[in-house]
C-alpha cells in the first residue's frame, strides 16, 4: 500500500520512526543555483553539503551542462567492455585525467560509483597477485570508521560497524584497525602475515568525522607497504578533485599510492562517474599475461556524457585559481568557527583541510547522541543551511565555488543555529 510519494521512493534515510510518522517527510528539492538549493515550497538554502559532497562546482556550471548536452547529441551511448569500441571522448578524457596526476599514475579505468571503484581497486590488487602466482595474498587492511562505499566488497571495506557487519560475510578477508594507529597497523600486518596481505586502503582525510592523517602517517604507511610488497590504495572519492585545494591529497603530500580511486567531484556530480587510476607497475603486471584479462566492468562504465562532464570539470580546474581559493576559503571558515567556539562551548573542535571542514560538538555531559545531532541539523536547516553530520561531528563540504558573501552566510547561519540549541 502506498500512503504518499515517499513510500514509493524508498529513501535511504527512512527509519522506523519516519515510517511510523507517515513516511519520510523532507520536502523535495526542485531547483539549484550556484551554492543554493530551492525546495518545493520555494525556500532557498545554502547547501554546505554540496548534494552529497560532490557538487564541487555548484549547481550552475554551464560548461558542464553544455559539454554533456553536446555529447548527448553527438554520441549518447557507447560501451567500453567486452571488446567494444570506446567512445573517442573516453580516450581524450583518459589522457587529460592522467596528465593532471603525477607519474606513475598513468592508467585509468572508469566506473559509475565510488563503491564500484574501491571494489575494483581491491580486485585489481588480487588480480595482480594471481598473475604473479601469489594466490595466497588476498587480505586487505582498512580503518575502522573508514568509508569506502556500499554493496558487496565496498561495504566490507567500509569500517562503519553496521554496514560492515551486513556485508563482511561476502568478503571475509577485510580486516580493520584503528584509524591512524600505525603501531596497530604494523601489528595487524605481522598478525595476518605480510605475505598474505594484498592491499591497505586509506582515505587521506577520513570523511566520517573529518579525520586527517596525522603528519607523516601517509608516508609511513607507504614505507610499510613497500617493505612488504603490499599495494597502497588511496580512496580519494571525497578528498580528490579540489575538495582540499588539490587534485589529490596524497599527491600534494608527495606520497603516491599504487592505485587511486576518484569519484564525486570528478564530474561535480553532474553525471555518475568514478575512476580507478593505476600506477605503471600495476598496469604492467596486470597486462603481462595474455591468458588473464581483468574481469571487471559494467555496461554504463565510461558513459560518453560522464566523460564530457569530466573533461569540463578538468577545464574548470585547469588554471588552478579555484584550487587556490579553496585553500583560503576553507582556512577562513575554520578560523571564524574557532573564534566562535569561545562563546559557543558546544563547539569542541574545528578541523579539516580546504573545504572539508569538521566541527566536533561536545557538551560537558559528553558527546551529543544521534537525536541531538538531528536537532542541530534541523536548527541549521531552519536557519537556511544544509549540512551533514557523522557521529558528533558536523561535516561542512560546500561547493568549492563558495564566494565571500556565502562564507559570511555559512558561518552566520551555523553559529546562529548552534546558539539556539545550546
Ligand atoms: N569512498 C569514499 C571515501 C566516499 O566518501 C564514498 C561516498 O561517500 C565512497 C567511497 C563511495 O562512493 P559512491 O557513493 O559513489 O559509491
């Protein structure tokens, strides 16, 4: 039985409570402009979550719209799998994308979601082992609370407890250690046997609670992987493509992974696209034996319109001005929120890099629980600001094109909302 539209659309924020109350009742959004979203009642919001952290260029990027439209007119569909001919735009885009990344990250495969490509990274790692005859190397180490997607292997890689528990039986060889506890990571390598471990996967800044790698940690993980011949997979689905003011946080720190996963901002969310970029050595080994072909790919991978959107995003970022601005805008938001913490004790910590900002909330009595966090999000929405939260941290990831006036508005609306819930 359908009671309303929200019953037909099984929204993934539907909870027993919202079902009891007659369904998920968020008003639908109908229009986006710049960094703003309008709902069906006509109310405009400043979108500090950039859809789901992906609309990096905001809702009005004409260059992307034009590129996608033109591509849809010229060649709306093409396949890249099963020996079919790739679209010319895929070849052009792949060249441009790898040119924007450091050597030896020179070989890219395309998929439609971040989840698909974090899974692909692990499967590629295992595939290389198979080609080499190292068939016992199947284990993967990841971080508790890390997020690498949902569904099958990606869900098992994800260290968020609920999601991992549901999907871990599908991929029993994924093991988690405490984020950025390098001694624990080393112990895990010893415990599982370095010769059995194929890969370590990390987000250089964890999206959940916005937890950056401590200084030097990425380099030490790289060293550990090199010592034992383990692949390092960097999941930069959230952190890549300008979110922190760089194309890749790892590359900006001079620590190169064997495989880099990109998504979200890769098309500013205008078309589903994610990428797995492999190093020369992963590529060379994977294609070294004629009898083995990496068995992975879906019908819509490398969709021509996604390729066109990706090219347009690269063009928008090409001269570096936006990336530069992201670093200063993000620093300014953090500075102002830290200053506000003096009179809003609920603000416990403000952290992040570029326009990836975490605002951790605490009360004297302890961490706010989920219902209190929902109250804070509601207060922000009432103040005209959309944001996400994970655990007791508010996560601000506005479009990168946020201007000065919008920075003022964001800080003003957030602090107003936090004052109302104190
Ligand atoms: N990896 C990270 C770090 C992410 O933040 C996400 C999505 O939030 C994913 C992977 C999964 O991407 P998708 O939702 O496109 O499958």
